C-alpha cells in the first residue's frame, strides 16, 4: 500500500471532516474527483481521500481534488473488499465513506456534529429489501429494515471499527457479491453500536425526490446519489471536463488500462454530446451509434451498467450464528 499526501489548493482541511472514496478503475476515479469537487464547494474544511488501484502522479491538477491518495495493488473487482474496510483508511476521527457516483449538494457538517453522539450514521431505506437472505435466525430480509451502504458516516472508535470489521467478514461469508445484505446483518449483529438512521436528505436517489418535495422546498438533498451519468448529461459533461484535467496525472502501467480508459472517455463524450442531451434526437442518435458499432466504425457504447436481478438469493446464515 502506498499513501500519497497532497495539499489541496483550495478549502484547506481543518482535520475534523474527512470524505473517503474507493475508486478502482479510471471511470470511478473521475466520478470520485467530481464528487470531491462538489464537496469542497459545499463543506468547509473537508479533507478528501481516495483509495485507488491506479498509479497517480501528484501534481497541481490532482491536488485540486484530493488531499490524500492511497494506492493499492488490487484488481478492480475487489473494490467492495476495500469499501467494507473503509474505516482503516481514514485519517481523521470523523469521516464519511461516499460512493463515487455522488454529488455533495450542501454542507455535511451537521452529520459530523452528530458523530459526537453516534458511532455510525446510515440512510434507512423505505420499504423492504428485494434481496432474499436471513438477517438472523427466523428473521427474513423482507421483514427487517435495511440501510443503504453508499453513504456511511462514522466515528473512528472501537465500536465503529468492530462494525466495519464485521461488515467485511459477513460480506465475504455471503459470497462477496453485494455489500447491502451484509450491512443489514452487521446492524443486527452489533446492537451496541450507536446507530443513527437518517432520511433521504443525506443520500438521495431519484426515487426519493417525490418524498422530499412533499416535505417542502426548504428540505433539499445534501448528497445526491445519481448512480449513473447515463441519465444526467450535465453530470457527464462535468466528468468529461475532469478527465481533461487529470488524464495526464495517471500512470497507466498496462496498455489494457489505457485502452479501458479511452473506452470510458468515449462513453462520456457520447453522454455529454448535444445529440445525446436532446431527448428528442437521442433515440435516433443511439440507433446510429449501434449501427456504427456493428460496422466496427466505433467502439461499443455501454449505455447502462449491469444490475442485480430483483429477488436474487444470497447465502443464508447457518444455525451456528444463533448463539
């Protein structure tokens, strides 16, 4: 593990608020940089840390986004292994893990203040989990609350460390495919952890917007979880701009890594184009892209990411857990 310390050229950290991203692969590094950029605009004194499997050249461009860069020699598919251990990469006593596909739209300071009284803060989801597993003996997942693991505020103490260690262990035990079921089981198994469940203001998905609107115009998202720039050309444009800013800061050690990065850039150029941004023109533009792909004139354009199937069954706990 290599740790690089950088000093951001703006919004100097006050050492009390840290944001941690796990960005494996070039696309996720771009998204993390975009999220960190929004955080520095809206949360005074925050420190932004990125854990990545890319080799980064420390220069003024990368310094404007990240205060700390931790490089790991791991495959991109191991990103959740690192996510479930995020607390071990924190430098401050109070921190928040953020998925890369987020934007910080407001000051996060209130939740850092809450960490004076709580160990872990998570958004509780409406409804029940669509994934099938046992939370505890005789407690199926659809009858137990569940929380989203895309935003996790935590106080770096003994209880929170044990919480993350248990999350990591259960993630592996359940097959290492999704961190969501293992997070719910971690909450169940660690009743002594001071857990604060918060609403969608602190981790807002598109599906949460109607609920926020009902609560009044003064209730606005502090963390917007857009999930995929495919639906938000304005986000794609910002990420593409960041690519132009930091591409030369990356050392691509393997030729395939550079090819993968170029494919990512092609995707975002499509998403940021005026033809894709226009909803009327978009269907015709996509048909033309598909034709060009079949003729091998253009690389493949991956419009959406692969999603888990609803109701996918995860490993069930055994009776030895009942003690």
